[in-house]
């Protein structure tokens, strides 16, 4: 999946900071890219982008999921990083 990351527009990704951004063009663009990556491989079923937020938590940024009941929404907290 490292090669897939190269297909993501880093500038657009950096603008996604709030759940309200899910309605914007940058989110739609990245989500479409993730969906194409997912759909191109038969062994891949879940594709998403995450990052560390300002409080050190790992949060979802964009999820390729089609099912509205299953999608991980922007800025949803998922875990704390492991201590170093």
C-alpha cells in the first residue's frame, strides 16, 4: 500500500482537518482515489487514511467505505500511538 500513498494529493490531504471537510472537494477527490485503489485489487477490502492529530491521537481522515453505516468519519479518534 506504500505505492498507493503516492497517488494521494498531500496538499489536499493536509486541508482535511475537521469533520465538516467531508463535504468538500478535497475529501471527495481523495476518497475517489482510495476507492479506485480498493476496487483495483481483489484482496483489498478496506482502504483509509489516518494521521496523528494535535493531541497525539490517531484519527481517521478519509475512508473509502461505501456503506454510510460503516464509514469512519473524519477526525474520528481511533487510538493513541504506542509509546516510544
